[in-house]
């Protein structure tokens, strides 16, 4: 058991934002409108130490499938090339969504805290590991650079995420992407 906790602590310190205790339980958007959420979103900011996210120009494309699941394609420009990961998601009416990028992986937390569906979305994810938790956050935009991202910092601070923990995603020199 001690080895598990130590290993989890090491991984948490390397990727994601570490916090003591269980995950915060923030208020979700409620009455989530899945169809209105579909389409392309550009990452405005994210927690600095994200697993699998190290580049710029990050974006996500959400497409509602016939079976009710959502096709997810996350893309970023890193190392001089576009990289992407395809997964699937489903969402509850509360705004609590679940996403995975392999049929063998467990569903990950994706909580929509606030959105107007047309210009911004604030997303939070957290996993508890007995005595501590690892959490992540994103602010997404329909069109990059159109929101004052500073206005979302107070909401993130309530969750224990400070501005120094964030990476403001650069979209200024993004080459055209052919990823879909």
C-alpha cells in the first residue's frame, strides 16, 4: 500500500496539479446542452503540467455520433508537426462528462463548470488517490483570443488552481491543420 501511495505521489508531482485531500466538488453548469457544445473549441489556457499536452495551438473537435456518444479529437502543434488523439465521451445533464482515448482505459472526469456554448467553456477534471488528488483545468474558446481569460481565474482559484499553475496557450503562429 505504501508503495502505491508513493508511486501515485510521484506521478502526481510530475504531471497534473497536486492537492491534499479528496477532489473539490464544484458546481457544474447544469441543464447541459450537448448538441450546442459540439463543434470546434480552441484551448485558451490549461493547467501547466498536463499529461499528453505539451504543445501550442491546442484544439478539440466534438461530434455527436448516432449511438449518443461523442467523438473527441484533440490536436496540438508540437515538435514542428500536428499531433492528435481520438477518443469518445458521454455527458450527463448536469454537465458531468466522461472521456477516454482507448476502449481499454477507464473513463476520465470532464466537468463543464460554466459555458455559454458560443464563446467559452470552463472545464475541470480531478482524480482522488486516498490522501491526495490530481486535478486539471481548461478554458476553451470557440475562436482563439476572443475572451478575456483573466475573468476565469477567480473560478479556478476557488478550486486551488492559481494563475502561476496555468499555461496560456499560444495560437499566434499556428499552421493550418488537416486533422479532423
